[in-house]
């Protein structure tokens, strides 16, 4: 706790701490103006900087301010002082229901009384259009006056359930927060639809309420298990035992009410808390008549006693029979296969790595925000918010230790590990590749505490002690015969062999290395092999997930492959393929089911400075890098095919008619020459150009050893700014080329950081570009051709710089916003504060070419519009997936 007694926040004087939780700290305080005791809930500055916590805190204030009910905690005031935000709440004396339940079940009359009060409070919230979404014992305070409902931090505000509401009741939840796939709430009490990532409504609260009442009456949770996976299975698949079987005095009507609350299908639950409250009051009033107790029988009722005895005996026999069946099922080892979806935070994109702990309880992934910040995140199966891994900035390709206590990852130039749940990162070794951790080829941590990893482009497998040391080479790719790299290792359980991927120009192959002899052999076409103790290799094959029987003793494939999942995200880097999936030792499967964000059909739209859209009447496609011709009549755009290869297309900006540019091979990142007569683009790693009217074929502009992309022409049409990727040394750098003078490339901005997206100003005096030397992409301006320093334009991240046609403004993108900065006409860069022009769901991944453009008159922007939900990354989780391998299935080669 950070505030000492006597400290002041506005007129409120701190008296003592009350508690601390995930959303901040709570203090007992005195309102010096009214001389009353209040509770202060503060959001520390460290949490306020996180938009997720900031929005949750604000949402709680908005929700409670709309509600007045004797069993909902009252909000008195809100405030901010010295960077600390706080809520002033009603001070309550008592204990949370969670604390009370530690002592066991509540007396039936008290449980019914509290249940009626909570149901009434929910009814008020639902009528105001507010779904709590986190109803649990910890959010109910038990006081002398009864129950008090707390913590609306996850509340969803929607249209009110009553008519006549004004504009003040319109939705306040941010875009995407409650979209399909988002899981919110506390694990053991959330409804099945929330586990599955579907939207929550009032009926979801009713499910949570049923779980709450069940626990109050019986002292047991409705859904329990030995692991998070088993609790998920219970919520989705199983019914809890009747309350009367645990608490014989439970009225039958109450059993029925709670059972209907806990229905798996929302349509089968009580549809309103008001109905629920009335039913509970009825049970409370007539509970003695509705009880399930068998009355004590006198001697004159002996005949009835005998009948009842036979009935009880019959029930016991049936229970024994069904119990035997259940025991036999348990003894057979059968487990329930359960599926659900986890959605990543909004504007977070997966990069190239995902891992699951050996026990299947934790998922680690590498994510990049729309500001270009990358790091590792950890997500427990029984928690629904990802936690950033401290010290993992710039990290990628996570992997777990055999005991699940450590997670290893790649950063630029090194492999590190960090102890979970948190600790200082420890460097294991240097990799010899100073940039682009995503270029590394994965790792596998063996039981003997050694790590086998892929060394990157043109390198093979290496091995190093997890305690640290110098890596030793295990394999070396045959570059002369087309092998680009070895990676994706998976050490077999016997420790004698390693499955891995061989990247080639003809597609990847799965291979097996014998660690004792040092020899290896290819097994079949595919990538990212992982071995299950059930005797299967699971791997990526032609974009889908497959499994094939494998005899580990003989090191041989022993059957045909069968499909596991139709579509799995995969990436290909210089002929090396890898799939975004992972398997735990116990058979939990996690995989990214969708295609890459690049492989989503999107539409082109014009957007004016006020954010008003005008669609371009052409079909949707996988568009990248649209570029408007100097006369504004034609749009050159990269369009990706199903296999991920690109082609330049030309689109009529008025009619929407589209046709492919008549060129050979792949083509990306087109730019018009200033006179509009030619289009330059990247083709097979080189830069070429061709007449825009297709009157002749392509001519080579530049051929380099490394991959190059064109970005901008100087106004004279003679100087080209391009980027070159050198992943093993300096990363992405900016170069220029004079196309009329020997075509000799000249380095312009070459550092250990990544510099990209160079854009000439219309007068040719300045060059705007992006650098990540600060830890995230930022926009800079430097004089061209120099000399002179540079000036940072963006604050808080920026990407995709673009000049206005008159050169007086510089635009860039940050998150989902397009902003403008006015540039002064003087000899030095004079930039105004950034102004947001508009924001929306428009495609733009950091590191990709532009993905928007401006019309020649400077009035409209050409944007690539995301379809609904396209910005949400999701991960599919299948618990006990290995059970499916035991089922007969059709085989396919």
C-alpha cells in the first residue's frame, strides 16, 4: 500500500488501508468536509498508464454512477490528484462473501435473504442496460444491512432494458471490448458463452448468480476440478450435483431455480433477474412446505415406512449401477475433449511464436502492438487477461522449460530466460544474429537442461546449456543444394533425437537428427514437427495441421497422415516455414486458426479529413500498399493470392474496374514515378519498373544480395529511396539510388536499429522516415541530401509517414488514428503538435509498406478498410485433444 495514514487526496484524509487487488488499492478515509467515513479506491499511476486498466477504472465509475439501489455500493465522488485517480465509495463494514464462505455454507434462511437482495440489485443494473460480467463472492460484501454488490470494473453498458432512456444511456464500452471471442470475468463463475468467447448479456449474470447461490447453500463450488482445464470442461460440459444431494434441507424449488440459472444454453435460463427475485421470495416464504425432507413417521405409518424403505433401496441399487458405469468410464481413462477460444488484446498482433507449458496450464505468445512495440505475454488457462512478461521487450519465439517454471525467448542477439510468474531475465547465450529475433528458428528445452535452437538464416541447429554457455553447432544447412536454414527443433522424449524443419526453396521438410551419431535424415514434406507421447508427430502441412503415426524406437513413420485442423496460421521467411501452434505433454493443443492478418479480404475506401467514407466500387481483396497515380485516376495496389504471393493490380479510381499489371513473377510495393509514366516495384527481392500503360515489359533497376523494396521518388524522378534488409547485421536500412547515373546505391541511414519507410517531401528538401531506436517506431525528418541532423516528429509512437501534396503537412499513423503535423517553411524543421484527423478500423501493420495514400488534391485519404473483427487475434484451445487420436478416422496420404 502506497498511502500512509494522514495523507490527503483532495478533501479526503487517509486513515488506514483496507485491501489491495488487481485494480489498485482501497483505503478507509475521512471526508473532512462532511465528517463522514468513506472508502477510497485508487488507481496508481503505474496502472493508469495501461489503457486496459484506465478504461476499466473509468467504466466502473460510469456504471455505478447510473445505479441507485440499497444493495449496490454507492459512489459519492471521483477525483484526481498528483497523477492518482480515485473513486470515493460508500464505506462498508463487514466481510466479503468469499471470506464468509471460507467458514462453510450459509444457513438456508441467510443464503435466501442474500440471494434475494443480490437478484434485486442485478435487476436494477440490467434495467439500466448494465451487465456486471464479474459476479463472484469476492464482489459481494456481507454487512449488517445485508448484501452489497461491488466492482463494476468489467461491466458492459448497453441499451437500457426500459424505454424512454436518453442519450446519456448510450453504450460506453470501447470498440471491440465485447466483441465475439473476448473472455471477461472470473473463471469459476462465468457462463459457458463467456468461456467460449461469445458476447455476454444479462443471462450471463444469471448463470454467475446461480453459481453464487449454489456455493452459499452447499459450501461447494458448482464447477470444480484439479486444474484449470478440468474446470473449463465442467463449465462447458457437466452439470453440478443437485444442491439437495450436498445439503439435504435444500427446498426442491430452490434446487430447480438454481438449476435453471445454470443451464448451458442462455435461452433456457431465467430471462430476467426480476423473475428470479420473485421466485426466490416465494421459496423464502413457503420454504417449509417446499422442503425435500422426509417427515418422521410414527408406528401407525409402518406400512408407508416399508414402502419408502424399498424405494430407498431401489434408488441405492440404481445409484450403484450408474456409479459402476461412471467408475468404469473413469477407469478407462477417457477424458472430455473441450474447445474454446481466447482473444488477444485489441490491436495486438501475434508475431512468430506461441508456446504452451508442459502441464497445459499456461500459454506464452509474442505480440506486437499497433505502435510497433513487441514483447512476450503470459496467459493462464484459468485467467482471461494476458500479463506482459517483465524484461521481454523485443522478445519473440517463446518456449517453456520441462518443469514449466521458466520461459525462454529470443531477443536481438541473444536467448534469455525468465522465471515465472516474474523475475529479472537471465541471458543464456549470444546467438550471433544481432537483429530480428523473428528470424531465429525456434527452440526446444530438453529434460537434461540443454536447449536446442535454430540459428537463423543460412544456419543450422545449435545446442547450449540452459545455465548459459557457448552454443555448439549440431547441423549445417547445405546452401549449395537450396537449403536456407534448419530450425523448429523438438527434442524427443528419449533425448536421443531431434525433430526439426529444413527450409528449402521447394518447400520445407521434416527431418530427424540422431544426437548420438550427429547424422540426420528427412522424413516427409512439412514443417514445425512436434511429438506426442501417444506416438504421433503433429506438423504443419500445406497450411493445415496434420498428425502421422511415428515409431520412436525405429525412428520411422508408420502410417498415413490425418487432418487435425483445416487452417493454421503459418509464416514463411526465406524458404523456411513455421506454424503457430503448440502442444503440451498432456495433450492440450493451442493454435491460431485464422490466416495471417495479411490474408483477410478488405475493401478500399476514400476517407476525408472528417472521417467520412466513400467506398471504391471494386471487389474486396487482400490488398497492401495502395498508391494513387499523380493524376488521381488509377490506383496501383499489391494484391495477395491464396498462397501468399503478391501481384500488382491496377484499379480505376472512379469506376472500380481492376486488372492485373502485365508482369512476370511476384511483385510488391509499387510506387509511381512523379510523371506517372512508370511504376517501380519489388520483384523477387529486386527492384524493377515498367511503363504504367503496359506498352513494354519490365526493366531491372537494382539487383542486390539482400531483399530490397522501393518507397519514394524525389521530385525530379531521378533519385529513388529504398530499404534493404540485412537481418544478420544492421537490420532494415535506408539507401538511395540515382537511376540516371550508373545506378550506384548510396547508404543514407544505416544503424543497428531498423529504419524504414523513407518518404521525400514534395520539394525534395526533406526525407521523413521511421526508426525503432527508441524501442518502438517513431517518425523522424532529416534534410536531404544533407548535411544536418534529424528531428523527431511523432510522440508516443508513429508509423507510415506521408506528405501532403503542398508539403506543408506530414501525416502518420498511430494505432487506429491518422494524425497531422504542420511543417514550417523555414530552413529548420518546425513542427506543430499532432492533431488527430480521424480514426477507424483501417489496416496497417508496423513494418509494412504504407497501406494508405493521399489524393493529389490532398482532400482525401485512400485507406484499406478492415472487416468487423479483423483486428482481433484469436487462439483456439483444445483440452485433452490427444483423446481424438484414439478415435477411428479416415486416413489420407
